[in-house]
C-alpha cells in the first residue's frame, strides 16, 4: 500500500524555530512552499516535503542549524547536488544545501598528494584544480561534473575507475564534522592513547570514543561473519573497516553513512597521479549477454576499467544532437558495446596491452568488431555518452512510465557476472519488465533500471516483488545489494535480512550512539520505512486540463513536459556545455533547469493551474532563465525550459498585463526599422549618459550596456540597390536569405557577406524580408503576436518563393525559430511544416561550394597561420550543433580552429539589456567565455555566429568578434585579388 504524503503546512513548523534559524545563520533560510517543493525530490523515485531549507555559508552555520534543530526535535538532511538515486537526500525536516556556498577548495598539497575542501565542491572542479600538479581525485563517478565531495562521502561513491582506485572510503584522510547536538569534531585516525584522551571528554564526541570500541568488542563475531564478502560495498555502517584498520578511524567509518551519523563540513582527501594517457578498445557485440561474457577475458589483460553500454543507451544517444557523434564511429548496429581502457604514462606500453586484449578477443571469438580509440578527440563522444547513460535512459520515459533505480546498484564477483545477469534478465522477463543495461563489468556492477509506472498500484506491487527476488539473487551469487549508490529509502528496508539480526542490531546501536534523538537523516540504513512509501509519481494529483497556447503533445500536457525532469542534475554542471548559465552564476537550485521544472510541476498540480502560472513566486523562479535552449539539447530528457517559460509568461501577462519593455523588445523588428530609417540621428540617445539613465529609470534598459548601432544603408536597401545582381552565373538554383531583424538593420555587412558568398557559389539569392519571425515576441510571452508573425512569414515563404528552395540566414535565433518555435505555435499549419523542412545552414551550402571548387579560398590571406576561436550560438547548438560552422572555418587554408566549450555568453537577446539582469549576464560571460578570450593574444581571431554573442564579447573583453561568414569572405576576397574588408582584420 502506497502512503501519500501531504506537504507540510507552515503550522507544522515548531514555534520559534524559523526565527531562531534566521537569526543564527549567516547564509539564507527558506520556508516558502516553492523552496520546500524544490527540495522534496532528488534523483530517486521518492518525494518527501521538508519543513524548510538552509543554505549554510560556513561550518558555523551548519553547527547552528543542527543545534537549533536538535532543540526543537527537527530532522536534518544534508544535501549536495541531490543526484542520489536511492532517496538519501530527501527528508521531512531541514535540508542543508551545501552546494550553494560551501564549495571552496582550501588547499592542495602536491607533495603530500592531498587536498582540503569544503564538502560542497564539485568533483570535476577539484580535478581541474589538481590537474596542473598531475593529480586527481581517484573515484570517478559518471556525475563528476555536478556531484559534490560531500555527496560522494555520503554514498561511498565509486565509478568506472574503482578497479584501480577503489571507493571514496579509500581516499579520505580526515573530516571536520558536526555531531547530532551541534557540537563539532575532527575525525581522523587515532591511536589507543588518543582514543582514551578523547573518551575522557564529557561530550557527545567523547561518548563515541567510549562506546564504539566496546561495541566492536561485543559484536566481533557478527562483524567478522555478517558482512557480504564482496569488497565493492556501499551498504550499512562500515563496522568491518572500523574493526580492521590499524588505527581507529571515524573519518572512514562515517563514509557511506548517508548523513545519519554526522555531517561533514570539510574533508581532507588523498589525490592520485593522473595518468598521462588512456586508450580504449571498444568491442561491438550482437547481444548484451555476449558482451558481458567477454568480461573475464578482458580482466585477464589487467585493464583500468571494463564498461558496458547496451543498445537501449546507444539508440537513445543517436536521437540527441549532444551525443549523436558516437553513432558515426560505430560499425554496424551493435546490440552492446564493451569498452576496455588501459591507463598510464607510457603510451607504447599501453598500445601493446591494447593489442594483446584485441588478440584475446579475436582468439576467443568475442564481438564482431573492435575500435581503437587512442586520442582524446577520438574518445570524446564515447565518454560523453557513457557519463550520460542514466539521463539517456531516463529520456525513454513515457509519462510516468520511467526506468527506476531500485535494483540498479547490485554487484557480484566479476567471474559470476554473466550467469548472474542471465538470471536477472529472467526475473525481469517473468515480471514482464523491460530495462536498459550499462555499468562497470570490471567490478561486477551493472546499472539495470526496469521501467515502472508508479501511478499504478499493481506496478508498485510488481516492483517490490522484483526487488525482493533480486535481493535474494544477489545473496546467492555472493554479491552486494548496493555497490556505489547507497541504501537510502530504496534498499535500507532489507538491511536486517542482508546483514542478519546481530549485525543489524549493532548498526542500530551505532545510530543511537551518534544520534540519540534520531534527528540525523532518519529512516536511512536502519529503521527505514518500506521501499514503497513516499513514491514520487504516486503523490502527484491528477493534472487539471487547461488549454495552452503552445503545443504540449505529451502525457499530462504542459505538466508532463515539466515532469519529464527526473532530477539527475545535469543542468548543474559548471565546467562543460551551456546548461544552465544562470545556475552557474548563482548556484541556486531554483535557477537550474531542474529547479524551474519542479516549480512548474508544483504550479501545474494546483487546482487552478492557470492562476498558479500567474503567481509572483513562480515568476521569480523563472525570471533568470535566459531561454538559451541549452536544456533542450543538453538535458538528456529534453526538458525545454524556453518553451515552458514562454507559455508561463503568456499566462502571467494575461493576469498582470504585458510590461512596456516587453512590448518594445517583443516588437524589435519595428524598433530596428525605425532606428535604421532615422540613422544616424537615432544612435545619438544611446551615447548620451543622461538619456541612458532616463531609459534605465523608465523602461529598465541597463545604462552600462552599449546599444546596437542602427545603419541607414540597411540590408534591404543595399539589396534593392545593388545586392540582387551578380556577375557569377546561376548554376545552383534559388536560395532564400532570411533578412532577420538584427542582421538587416544593425549588421548589414554580415548579410552582404553571406549574399555575395552564395552568389559567388552559383546561387540566385532572393531576400526574404517581409517580416519578423516572432522570436522576440515569443520570448516575452506575447504568443498571440508571435503566432501571427509566424503565420504570416510561413505563408510568405511558401507562396512567394521557389518551391523547395533552401531558406538560410545568419542569425541562428531567428533562422531556427522557423523549424522549432513555429511548429509549436502552429503545429497544424501546412505552410509551417513546408518551411521548416527547407531551413538549412548557409555554412553547409558554402562548404559544398568550396569542396566542388566553386569557391576558392586563398592560402595567402591574412588569416593564414592564425588561430580562430569560435563561440557557437546557444540556439544553434540546441538545434543543429556547431559542426557545420567549424568544418567551414577549417576550410580556410592555414588556420587553426578551436570550437570553444565556454557555455552561454550571457547576453541572450534582450536579457543582457535589462537592468535587473545585467549583473547576471556579465557574470555568466565571465565564467568561461571572457577568460578564454582574454587568454589569447591579439593575433587570435574571435568568431561568433550570434549577434548577442558578438555584442557580449566586445562589451566584456573589448575584442571584436567576426561572423564566420565574414572570415570566409576575407579569404575569398584575397584569392580574387580584390581589396579585403577595410576594417582592421584583427579588430
């Protein structure tokens, strides 16, 4: 029977509790309904509503929170990135979010190979800081770009490298902790003398050193015989390690305790040498079972790791732009890949071992093809898909039918893995469940997630049956029920049966010693509720239907589109990709795609969802979304927050009216056309400080931000005067160039370059300049206006252009609106469908022209010998990727092209102009983009496809950026012996 939890009301908060916290804590405290909802979920299948959230600024804040919570009998649950898959980071009391403020790397000692960090630091950020010393943190989780060290401590995380580096417990030297009464302690290895000294203290810490040694002595036999024998274990309390270590070490002991014994605030961790080289053999197999059966022969070659990925993951990766590159490197259509790595400093030795592995596979008949991936560039697409396997599998969800983590973390000795997996599959077949398979064959751990619909009671019963049978199967094969993801709410219920009564009672005694009043994340590891309580989807009320303006053709409509989020937290990554720029700037949960999606789920679950969409608190949560669309491409589940925000803004405007500034920006083409008509006079107000201040006070345009320059000789005038004709014969037919609102009136030289290049390539170029695509209006929630513009443009492009002729443009945000947003505004309009199918990248047409010799680029242009640093537009990345633009730039003779992975520029159209968003806009740009450009010398050429990107780059670095098509024109002009662009080529 599923127990549905009602969200706590404000009256459930103990009297005076919130006030005491707010006075005692230097960080922030939140008790509002939206914050509590956002922190009621992690990456598991569970939901528990907390009373409130504390964002500690330092260890003193943590101690104060625990002390006040203890005084009022309130539970405390520590939380990092909340990527926990078993429900460890949800709880009914106070959530302590360490990721917002406590993420400093305090010290790295390269000689001692140690680091001292606050526990909110992200694993990849630690690795980046350690990399200059040739070091890294050994445990390699697939969530390393957002998982915190504190979360890894809580779970005893491992990962693909555990065959070599073990688990988190093997890399902990010392921990600063807060105990259950709010007192603090330092846990580290101590000798017998130090144990007696500490035990003499009349404190909670003293009781640990008095009572735990006696507990070990009293339960010696249970400890020696009760633990599962397999080493890769993340379950229960590690009394075996406490008993076996030469020194009494409470730091290692609380690793894997899931915040139930003490809360770590600082960690001193070991670092390991980072191998200079890693090489991979990627075996292609016709069945998953065949791939698993190759594990033992692979291990005989002493690899660093042996990893599995099945067809379910591979097929899903092909559907996402972010991960599609892997498919182009595979041979045939494998049902599974087994990839084996060798790591070290001697590349020749690694290649010898790689060859030996492949020879073994050939001799034993393993697989039908093997790829060798030696360079980082060759390996990039494989590793990206591997690290995103969980998210890709989640993307296969259909409404509330999702792949769930409840038996996904078992592990058995690798020599028994093939037989175990076959039996596992039989259990799934018996219960008519499908699942995806991937994981760490080298250590006998496979992540197998069956699809379950938790909104259906009979499927919950079936899920429990599978969990019980797999638990028994694990025991039969000498394995462990949790090997790296912990117990949480999913597995703790079974711990008495797994460990036996004596050992389990010893663990309960441990909990009482550390936490006499049971406030430290209770209900995990010992004394847990049933695994079927507090289930996420079972708690959602039935969605109330209402008519949306945009097309949300999914189960449960708009709420279903938001509820696709399974909280895996990829939107919190900060070192790669563009998602999510505002979270990177603020580190606030509500500023992540995950936070916004969960906030929308709450609003759309209200009795009157239309009214909830117009609420001020929800508007505040969505406010910093830049609508960059990075989530559409980089979120494996495809949560499209830009679309969701547009719909929400529409309902907000219906209730509150459309702000004047939104109306101005939403009709940007009209504004730009007027500006061009009266240029250069129209440019004067933007250069007078007093008038800029007036504009800031009246319509909210930041006075610091330079305004675009309007051009009297705009693209439309130029085309009518002399752009429609060309001396090159037409050989390729007609192409339609989209005269967008920005290229046309502020940067016509870019449009001119594009048109001339197309004409020189043999195309008859027709200028499509009849109106606006509606992108700007849509971004302000002006959906009716945007729809009217979309309908008119689609009609014009269908009726007044050559049938099936390509439609191209220079500004990605406008061009790709024709094939994305137009189809969501007008899903049944035949003109929209016809136009969307004709949209192409101008780069593709020009690349073909160069390859066929219709365009000839000179080896003697001023670009030869230079580096081109290229920043792709976020909408371009989301819709088609940057590959075509990069490939075109690489055709310029003698250049080196670097495709920057520097995230969103932060400008995001009108966002960077708005006074309340200006600082965030600049902070986003300052994260990776500005430093990457500033690190280059003046000879490096900067390129960017988006007008917003070019504006932001100039404002933030005082370096001008070229549009890539301008650079092609520069090389082409030189080859024809003509005068090149009069502008300074280095700018």
